[in-house]
C-alpha cells in the first residue's frame, strides 16, 4: 500500500499551490505548497518557487509551507539551506511539511534528507514540523520550546532517530506521530527504543501519541499497555500496522484506557471478535477498528514500506 494523494489541508489551513492563478482572500490564512513538476528540476527552479511564495504570502512569509518534490528527491537531500538563509523573510512561518509527495513522485523510503537541526535552530518559533521519508534524516538533541507537533512519516524509522527525538527538550510538545515502518527499509526500532517517550517525563505536555505503520505493532501495544505516558493522553494511535489479537489483548489487560477520547487501530489484523471486544470494553472512547486485513501467506504488512 502507498500514499496516493496529496493533502488538502495542513496545520488547519487549506493548501494552495504557489502557481495557482487565483489569489486567496487572505494569503496568511492558507498553507502554500511548492512542488516541482520536473522530477529532475534544477535547484534554481526550487529557489525561484520559494521566491514566489514570499511574493504571494505577504511581508512575513507564509504561516504554513508544504514542500513536495524539490528536484531529484530520490537522490538529493532537501535543500534546507535555501530556507535557512532566508529565515528572516520567513519570520511568520509556524508550520512546515517537508516531502509531501505521492508514491508516483517518489516512494516514501527513497526520499532523501539530512540533519534538520539547523532548520529547527533557524526557525525557533516553528510549532509544527512534518517530514515524509527518513533516508539520511537526523536531529541533534536540543531545546525546542515552541515545537508542539512532530510527525515523521517513514517506511522504516531508524532507532537512532527515535532516541534523538526522545532526548530533545520539548516543553510545549503536544503531538508526536512516528511511522515506525519495517526492518527491510530501515525500521530497526524495538519497544525498548520507545522507553523514554513512553516513560512520560521527556514530553510533559504530550496529548496525542501515534506509534503507527509498525511491523512490531503487537510489541508496541504491549509496551504501551504499561506506559506511564498513556494516563495523560487524549488520543492514542496504533493504526496502519500489523496489530493482531495478541496486541489488542495486551491493551485490554493493561492500564485503563477509558480516559481516552480516541483510540485509533485502523488497518489491523485482529479477528472480528477481538475488534468488537475492544470497542465494547471502551464504551466512552471513539474506537476505530476499521480496515481489518487478512494475513497473507508471507505474513502481515504495514500501510507503507517501500
């Protein structure tokens, strides 16, 4: 399974293509999107697109920026330096999505990145950061007081990256979503690598935790069942992975989950009976057990891998 469509909204704002001829009534009330139609576009074309965003979005730049293909993403890392050198012109930027591509543009595990620490340091007021793809992606542990939301979408998220995120000082952090993926594409994390996150002390303001698209979903569920962080969550997301009856049994046998507003388990391998039991035992919780999958002869599968 793959990512087939582009987002229509980001950070609560409608997405507008920078080349769209129709000018929004309020340029600050949209998320501006850049996407190179030519997969092998020269870097100068991407730089020109950034200039166009600045021209159209107002004196402080966009509030939200969505970057699709920047040109040869399958072999060239995201040119963060072009944003960094213009940081003063993007002073209004609060939400950034890097790599918002479909599989037809670039498979998720082929998207190249680099160390995003300089980007976070150049934009200390950034509140939301989404990144699709994890090839070469790094972050140096540091203090990022404004960051409230981090989403790392991957076909295989390295354990080293998870540990680096865990070591950051994120006092305002409310939303964390990690696409753990599969070992074949670099997803070498085990439940132990999530211990700091699940322990709760590292992310004191966390309300939404997503550990999704996981080949080790049953193992993750067992760890979550006893995790101190769960008591303060309003939304728990273990969807898009290989969760089966064993993982669901761990969740039900663990700490109470009745305080949750939402438990998302869609795309799973539970039996119909177990899926119904989860919903029945959490009557005050919005439980999503849609998308029941059948195990193939080669085993279970996540939503995204390659």
